[in-house]
C-alpha cells in the first residue's frame, strides 16, 4: 500500500514536467514559422523597405534595399524602376538609364516606366530620344498625366519655356488638383519673370495641400527668386515646421538669412546641413561666405579650404577663397603664394601644350593673387610668344623696379629697349601711364537673385569679371560696391558715381552691367544686362552658357569678350605733328588700317541715352584719321581737316564712322537651349 502511494506521488511530480516539455516543443515549432502577418525577408520585403527609404529621401539606404530586392528577384520590374529613380535623384543619370531600361524590358507596356526613361534622357541631354518616347506614350494614352508633365519639361530643356507654360496650363486644365503640375507651372512662370502668375499657382497649391512641406519649400524658392526675401523666409519656416529634417529647406533658409545679413544664423544653419551631409560643398561655401561677412576672414579661408578638400574643382569655392585672400591679406602674406600657385601650375600645363592664350589667362589670375611672384617672368615670356614685345618689355621693367631682376633680365631689357627704339612710343615720346581706358563700366550683381546652388554666385562671378577686365585696355571698372539690392540701387550708385577717385574718368560711368547667374551641378548660364548709367535705359544683353569643367572661368571670359566686342571704337589724339597724329589705341584694341576714323572736338562725344553707341553733332567733326602704322597700344596716321580751317587739336576724340549714331543694343552668347539650368535642376526635384 505504501509502495502504491509512492508511485502516485512520483506521477504527480512528473506530469507538470511533461506539460512544460510539450508546451516548449509547440512554441519552438511555431517560432520556427513566420509570425502571422509578417512577410519573410524576400524580394517584396526589400522592395517595400526601399520604397520607404525613398519616401524619406534616404537614397543610399533605398539603393541598398532595392539592389537586394533585384538580387533575389532579377525580374522585379518595379524594383528596377525604383532603383532608376534613386540614381536619378542622386544625379547619376547614366546609371539611372541602365536601370530604367532594365525595368522597361521587364514591363514593356508600363507607360509610367516609359515616362521615367524620358525624364532620365532629358537629364542626360538626349532630347530627341526623349521626344520619341513621349510621342510613343501619348500615342497610346493621349492624356497621360506624366506624359504631359514630361513633354513640358522637354520644352524647358529645349530652351522654350513659353511652350512649356502652354503644356503645363493644359495639364492644369485637365488635372487641376495635381500638386506637381501646379508647382511646375509656377516655377516656369517665375523663371520668365511673371511673378504674379507664379504666385497665383503656388498659392493654389498651398490651399489644396496645406500640410505638404514641399509646397511651402517651392513657394519659398519662388519668393526668393523674385527678391521677396522676408516672404521666402516665412514660407521655408512653415516647411520646416512640417518637416524639421528637410535639408533642402534648411539650406534655403540659410541662404535667405545670409542675404539678409544675418551671418551668424546662416552659418549655424549651414552647420546643420553639414552635419547631415558632411561633403555638401554648397553648405561649406555658405558657411565660409557667412564668416567672411562677419569679418572673420582667416576662419573663412580655413572653411573654404576644407570645402575644396571635398571638391577641388569647384570654381565658386576657389574663386571666393581667392577673393578673400586678395582683399584681406598683405601682399607678402604666404597665403597669396600658396593659392596663386594653383593658377601658375595650370599656366605651365597650358604652355606645354602650346596653348599660350589659355596660359596667359591663368598667369594673370595668379598674378592678381600674388603680384610679385617669380612667375611674372613666365607671364612676360608668354606675352612675347603671342607677339607683344612692347608689353614684354614693360613686364621686364616692372620686375626690375620691384627688385626681382637678375643679370638675365637686365640683358633682356637692354636688348628689347634697343629693339623698341623705333617703336611709336619712343618716336612720339609717350609713356604707358598716359594710356587710359575710354569706357567706364560699373559691374554689379543683384543681391536679390536666388543662388539655388552656390551662395552669392552672382557676386562671385561679378568679381571674376571685374578681375578679367583689369587687363582690358578699353574698359575701366570703377570701384563700387559689387552687391546691389536691386536694379534701382545699382542705377543710383552708377549715376551718382560719387566715390570715383580717378581724375581721368568722368564722375558718372558710361554704363553699368548687372550680372545674374543661374546654375546647377553641371551647367551655368550667365546673363549680363548692360544699362546706360545716365538714364538707366537698357543698352544690351549678353548671355553665356557653359557646361563641364572650368565653366565659371569660361562663362566669365565669354561675357567679357562679348562686352568688349560690343563697345564702339573710341580713342584720343595724344600727339600731333603737322599732318601726322598718334592715337592711344593699337591693334590690341581693334584698331584697323583699312578704316578711316573721324576726329571729334574734345568733350563733344557722348554716350547715347539708349542702346550702345556714341552721339555727337556733325558740326563737331574736326577731321579724319587714317592709320598708317599700327603698334600694340598706339597707332600713328594721317590727319585730314574737315573744313577750310584746321581745327584738329590734341585731346580730340577719334571714333569709327560706322559707330556714329549707333543705337542698337547687343545680344550675344549661346543659343537659348538650356538657358536656365537652375529651372531644370529644381524641376528635377519634383520627380
């Protein structure tokens, strides 16, 4: 009996253990299976993860997930298309094209993928191919929403924003609530200067999408481009309240505060951008310019130097840094030698390739930074190779006077002084210091422009243009404040001309040039509007579009070349001996021996009140000048009087007859294609 009780007690002890073991086994079995509602980490899972990352605009994480999706399922068409969108958003258009074509091969009848390919082709500049795809989509679906949008962007890329407006208006008529189309139409209208219509459409988008941070961001951009800085600040702050981590809005707010002179706040916001995107060179530039605005130039140089470490080819950063060094350091400061050496190295590389004109430009930029560099001798040699022995001799004499000479330089000075003994300057006893530019053109940038990519791009470009014009013997650039708040302030500054100290220059410049820059990460378009300083009337327009390497350098040079070609010939009679005379312009200045020039009484030649040209009365013509010997900077010729009495006197002006009464403006530069790269760039962000 006792034995049976022990047995029953033993069973009671073991029964709970068996239950526990059974439950554990069941749990292990179910844990080995996916939980209810949870998908395995398959292609679909990684696709969804990738799309979530795309929504957050975390393109790197999205690419990682989508690549894994396609590794598991190479036939996943949506994954390939999404991957193309990611590369598109990163600006890797070639790679985007690879993946979108992969997606189209997997889903040939998907019109949205076809539209995406057209977008990517437009970004690649392959406009004809994009047009064929758009035509194909519209043949199958005439009112496809994305096809209408893509067709309009194609017209923008072709430099036909008016046609783009027509297409966007048609799209708005069919899809009046489409956020992207409303914003796009507003952006194109804003680029055309139709600010009121642009505000109408962006405000319509704000009403329809009051909780969409992107709408306020684009509204801020449009207000910024229109010069309404305070309104832009309010809009971008609304965008950031809705999404505080939206970095493009942080960048825009930093730029706006910089333009308002709130440099400390702008620098702090730039730090926020840098914390999120450490290699964002635009943020580094903004921070450096803000520190410069605070008067902390040495720190600004350090910041911009660090920015160049991320992208040594960024011309805006390098030029801004060089300008700070030029303006804030002593001539003997080692910083000057360091940053000038970059240009001297480039100049030597150009000389090795026999590109003397390109080398000359780089030497001049280097010498602008470090005037007493030993490379001035190489610069002089380049002038000699280009056929300017007189200028070569002037540079050698400069080296000697600066204490940088040696026996070799002394020998060359002696040799070329002997060779130049018969030059016009020696024969007529003229010193180079007597030669003065005859056009005074103030160079300004509009502080109200938006600077979508590089902060203060207009100011940096204007300074670059001014530096190039230092070497132009025809054009003088008065030392005015380059940044102007508006056309009105530029006009007032130029007209009053109250801080010109040059006794040889008139109190008011002849013209002022207002420079505007539009750019994206690859292209730059510089527009320079020329106005008559006396009246404010438009005189001419110069446009340059450049892409690829050295685009800032080449665009600035293009504006200078167009400006120089547009200016009428103008000289002064320096010397006279009987029927012979000497004027202060030579072959470097466009003087020709097959033209008979008119001599006009001193002080009677004036700039026309509208357009580019000179005006004077017929009765003020005292004679004519026929060149017979052209020098580099001087020309001698025969003087013929205009009437019975010889009224020609030293100091009279010499002009080309064809310029008399000229009133037309000048328009030059690249074709309108891609005339607004900034518009193209911001439209891409709407994908």
